C-alpha cells in the first residue's frame, strides 16, 4: 500500500480502505525505450568512452556498447561522460593518445573492441585508463557473448568502470520491476507487472491482470517478487517467481493486505494488515507463514521497510496527526523512534543498502518530492523537482533512486542520483509506475 500523491491526510483512511484508487493517466504509447538525461554534473569525474572498434559488426543500433556505458555512468551523477560528437574523429580512429585526452580535460579514457565469434556471438574487450598518470585500471574480456546479452555485458563494463574509479560497487547490471497500465482504445484496461534492465531496456511481462497490481518488492536473491494484487476483488499479498513456476497468495485476510517488503536475508516479509481491525505492521516468516505483530498504536501504520541490517524497520504512521517516518527494532518493537521532523507530510520510506540513508516522499513547495535523510547527521534534502513523486527505490549500491511521477503523457519512471546531480527519465512505452530496483544480477 502506498500513499497516493496529491492526497491530503484526511483522505488516507479512504485510500487504505479502498486500496484501488489510481490516478487516470494518458494512453499507452508505442515509442521504443529511450533514455533522457538532464541536470548538471559538475564535480563529477570527466571520462571519454570512445567508440568501440568494429562496433559496426553489431547490426542492432540499440547495442552500441560505448553509448550504453556513457548513459549508465551519466545516470549515476558521479560521472560526466564526453559526448561522442565532441570527440575528435582523428584521435578516436588512431592510436591511443593519452596526452590528447588529458589536454581536453578527460581524466579517464575507455577504449574497446568487438570481434565476431560465429553467428550472433561476440568477443568484447574493454580497457579503462587514467590519462593523468597513464595507469590502466581495468582490462577485461567478455568471451562468447550472444547478441541478446551484449547490453548486459555493457552494463557489467559500466559496473567495472564505476567500481575502479569510485571505490564503490556499481549497480547497472541489475533489473527494474514496475507496473504498466495498458489503456489501448477499444480494449479493457490491463495492469502488467514487468521487469526490465536497470535502464528500462528489454522489458519482459511477468503477469497480466485486469485488476490493479501494486507495491512490488524483490527477494534478495532476485528470483521472486512480492506484490499486491486485486485479482480476487480484494487486496492480497502474492509471491511469484520470475520463471513463472511459483505463484502463491501469502496474505488474503479480511480487510487490508498490503505493502510487502522482503527482509535482507529473504526469510521474512513485512506487510500491513488490518486483520485485527486497525492497519498495523506485521512480519511473516515466509516458510511457515507465522505472523508477528510489530505495531500496536491506534493510528494508521503502513509502508514498512527494512533497515539494512535487518534488525529494525522504518514505517509510516499518522500517530502525530500527519504522516511521518518512524523506526522500531524487532527486538523491542514498542520502543518507537520518530525519524522525520522537517515538513508536515513524510511518507513511503526506503532504506539505502549501506544503512546510512533513507529516502521518502515529502510534501514540499510545488508538490510531493523525493527527499533523502542522512541517518547519522539527521540532515534531510529534497532532491527532486518533478512534484508528483511516488514510490522511491534505491539502487543496489545506494547511489541512485528510482521513482515514478506523472507528466503530460501519464506515469513516468525516473532515476535520480542520490546527490541530486543527475536526473534520468526512462521513457518506457506506456503509463508506468511503482518501480522497484532489484538486486545485482552478477557478482561485483
């Protein structure tokens, strides 16, 4: 269950009781996936990702490896990739000239080459060099890569570059789950649960339903999704495997069953239930279905998420009159600590994987905005400017945040760097919302 943007606190009980109220948005578009990056990138690493030699051997223009890497790094907010149009064709075509790249202000240079290996198979080499001290930071080869896996290989290259320069793990070779609403004229509205690459490319439909779907959460092993479905005319918490072999309802009590969230160890699910009459937070042991109630206040308490260490939870409550974020330990759940104080409306918390930050929705000047808070210092910062924001979700390295908002076309998914420097709109075809960023698909 999520608090809907543009709704005041007095409407919260109506939202929870119905759980089916969705904003009417624009019709399904037919455009392919595109990535639009805007916003400043000052104080970020300058890097030149040169066109890979023999890139023409790959016929599909969507598999331009160098451009995929540029888009990945730019989306992070930590890099300022040089545009290919600004590169000297002579320097790109000739031998590596680190003096040139240093003189044009590029501290790092990426070069690579594609070699066909039979029908739709490729070998791809990639090197990362520091132009300032001429040190080679990464030299790797991807062997026997099929055409369908070239984008995944490019994301892995981005992760290797990101890690080598920043010292932090990358997050590009991961996936994004979300809900798309198909409003094709003349057909019944349909809700689709989809999974795509972290840049929104190559979407795959996991489930189609004529009834609303919402509140997606990934298992930590990236093999299952938990979500809320109204297929049986009431909210139920569903667990489904991505391979389609498993789909089961784990919470279908009378009243509210909403807001599932996997624990870091994959053994438990947080959820909001009103089986006792009042919406409260429960934790379920997935194997045994045993429930433990964690909140007991007569207020509305929902949208729980795990702290990184799995020992406490953050959740949303109106126990102070309007929605605020609170924290409670599993060892002593009645000992509740208020976390947010700036602003009258703070909702939908999500914790960063490193445990230092939370992100949430704050009602601010201009609407509902993505906000981050440093749990060490207590400092908070509004980092978005779109104004109808919902459903924040951290990347697996905690350096980016996916969220949804409404524009003139309908629902849109965007990615913000946690520092607020980079804003990327993922133009996934259709009316999309409720993004959930999945774990890494390969070891870093």
